C-alpha cells in the first residue's frame, strides 16, 4: 500500500514525500491525484501554521517540498489542476517598498486556504493595483508594507481605487511592519490584519465563507 | 596605580569605557573642546543619565529619552534621501537640525544615509538605494538573495575571510568581480610562492576591481571626514551619540545577507549541523568586530540589529537551538571587554523574553518595539535597561496628545526603579514633527525621578 503523501508532506518529511511521489508515478498513478494529495498536505501545513504549531521556516520548507514534488509530477500532467477557488484576491507590496517576506506568507496562506491570489510583487504603483482589479474583477485587495513610507503609498492606492470608481466594489486590507488600526483609518482601507491568519479570516469573512 | 586593561574585571572595563565616553576625543584625536561649560555639563549629564539607566545600580535624575530615526531627519529638513546620500554637507545640515531642534539625550549621529557614491563605484547589489532601484525620495532597502550557496558552508567555515574576499564580495559588488580570481593569501609562504601567487594581481579584471576598491575607499574617507566633523560639532553642543558601531547575531549574519531568509530556513532542515558549525565559526569574528569598534571610538555602546529571531520567524525550539546560543555568546564576549551590547528587537519579541533574560544585570541595552512592554519589564527588564516602544503609527498619523498619553503610560509601566529609556520603537522615516517633540518633551516633564 502506498504511503500517505498528504501526511508525509504535512509532517515536512522531504525525502519520504519525494519517494512516495516517485513510486506512485512509476506505478502509473494519476498525476492529478498526486497533486491533489499534495494540495491537501499543504492545507494541513496552513492549518498548523494558523494554530501556532508551525512557524515561518515550516511554511518555507513545505513550499520547497511542494516545488520539488510539482517538478516531478508536472511532465506527466495532462490536465491542469484547476480546483474550485473561494474568491479572487489582488495582493502586493505598495509603491516605494520592496519588502516581500510578510507579503509572501499571507499570499501562501490565502492560497492554501483556497483563494485565487494575484500577487503583483513589490513596489507596486497605485495604478497597477487598479488595472489588476479591473482585469480580474477581484473583490478583495491586500496591501502590504514594511516601512513607514508605505503609510502614504497605501493611502494613495486606496485613493486611486476610489478615483477609478472601484471603491465600493472591493474590500481593502492592509498589513505588515508598522501597520495598525490607526494606519487603516489613515489610509481609508477597510481592515488591518495583524498577521497572515487575520488576513485569511478577513478574506473569508468578506467572501461570506468564514 | 592605575590597573592595566588586561587586569581589569568586566565591571571595571565597562566603567572605564563609560569614562572614555565622558571625556571624549575629537576626530583628530585631541580632547574635545566644548562650546561652553554649559554644553559640557549637558553632555556629561546626558551620558551619566544613560549610564545610570543601563547599569541599574542607582536611579538617574530622570528617565532619559532617545530618538532613533531612519530617514526622518532628512524629510524633516526638506531634502530627499538621495541628496542626503550624495551631498554630505546637506546630510550633516539635516541631522544637525534634527538634534538641535528636538534635543534628545541620545541620538544616532548622521550615519544612516551613508556614502551613495561609494555604493555606485562598487555597483552594490545587496541594496537598492535612492536613484538605484528605489525612487529618490525613498529609503534604501535590502535585496535578499542567496549570496552564499547552500553547498558553500565548508568554504565559509574553513576560511571566512577568504570566502568573503573571493566569493561573497564579487557577488554583492559588481565592480569587484575580479576578486573571484584572487589566490588564498595564506599561500604566499616562500620564495617560489611569491611570483606564483602574485600573478592574479596583474590580471586586468583584478586590477580593475582594485581600482574600484581604492576609489570607494577614497570616497568613504571623504564621507567619514564629514561625519567626524559633524560629531565633534554636535558633541561640543552637548549631545552624545549613543552608538559607537555595530555587530550582529551570527544567525542574522547568515540569514540576512549570506544565505537569505529562505536559504537559512531550509538549511535548518537540510543541513543543521553545518549551519550550527558556521554560526560558531562566526561568533568570535562578531565579538572582535564589536570590541574593536568600541575601543577605537572610546565608546561602550555597540548596536546589534536583530532580525530573524522575532516572534514567528522561528519556533521556540528553533530559537533556542539556532539563534540564541551564539547571539548570547557574542553579547557575553562584548560584555567581558567592557562593551554594552545594544540589541534592537524590532517587531515583536514577546515569546522570546523569558529566554533572553538569561544575561548578567546592568550590562545590555535593549531596543523594544512592539513586544508586550509590561511583560518585557517583568522579564528582560529585571536584568537589562530597555528603550523604545513608542509606535511608528502614532508618530506618523496621531496627535501630540496621543503621543503624550502613550509616553506617560509607558513611563508609568516601565520607568519605576530605573532601567528604562523612552524612545521610538522602530527606526522611522515618516512622522509629524510635533509628535516627535511630544516624545521628548513629555519625557522631560513626566520622567523626573523624585
């Protein structure tokens, strides 16, 4: 009987997980099913992170194991692993700020919790957020920032969304470094998320699933 | 008869370092000439106040107050970060205005912007700076990467200096590519070793790299000339700088600029023993770096920016295994030589407080940002002076009254019994001037020990 990929990945056993995937591939197992198990494993990782059983290094390592697994499986995949998503989120670090560690953690957590995240990257001008919202129709926007200069960039981004006539179509959350409810009010965002779990809760609440 | 340095206890060494700070030399090595007897008294009163807070032996006359900004003085003076990095006179003007307008007990000098032209000459890749990757009105920011590869631990452990000169520097400085061709200098042993080992120094890429090296050195010298004159002037006006130099926790050395956050986190799982060995290898180097700078500056305080040890970045077990042991060793090594380590716990360190309180009393000075400050006072605060906790958000968008209330509450929570200094908790760029004034003025008004 094949060993359990879901739990092996969730327990961060890299070598074992790779062995299982190789065995299953050579046994002719459906690659789509393998990826589905990997996704379930990542879901458990996210859950353990939200319960403070796992920390950032565990997320990073699980992401690395998933990358290796995906590389093994990808050549055999005939159909894409489109699973049903909870909702779309546009995410990025605001203009002038190039920090990405915090942003990447929230994006990771939103992803494993079933959201379709459009990660724009770092140092993103307000207009780029506006364009991406228009393109995707995402109802949720996440603004990340580490520096105090991000206070004004976030404010400008929210204003640009407003100027584009999209403000009542999206909910905006902010987070990172020196952010707070005080800054949420200053920027005109809808909510401040203290950490990645708070970001996920907000997104779930706003899509009506939480 | 005066005791020789080698014969002194660590207590005596610390006292001697404070004495040197109290009788400063100017940048030419002569005794500093104060503007007036009043400014000399103000200078010494400020240091004594800080010293009493750090040593925790007797109460200072009042709670000291620091201001530790990043680029705030630059914006406040109406220039851009880019100007402050390229025009040293403008930089000095901005930071002088900052210190004289706000009058804190301790400040960080005018060192924050650094020498932009030197970075340009070297083609520095580790940071983006104004005009080079970020806009002229933004602060510089680090570009994380794997500047040391996963399979290079042996090379680092075998010979850290050689790894830096021949591998790391060529990666982080585009202009130092040629250093990849350098020999190991320990090979220059005998008659026949000379010619052979000097061959690389004749090669055009190596010579081009040395040319950039020398040009950057000349620029750095120009910059330190401006900084030295600035320090003399500001100290003569009665305002001591609170940092002589810096060193780092070994885990951050590897996690920040060598392997990067992602790299070091994977190494904790894939090659923990190599990582631990490298951390040990770097420990004496980080001690020497701090002690050497403090000795040269005649000043006891050595700053330690902390990064990857914050809440959430590591589990409790990982913190105790990978971060804390060598971090503590570095601090103990500094303390033994009379240096006061100044670790800056930016972000939240609430879950680490019980671990890091394992330190001798009155020997360290901790910057606390968003950690639970009441808990910090009850744990780390028993053995160490703390400064910080005034949050960036209210400095930037709050009112002076909010700041005043915050500082009063902070003094009530933390200042009892000494061992506390009011300060901002994170290095800030944006703030309202009236809010920054409120930090200093409230402390001076409410912080008097009766």
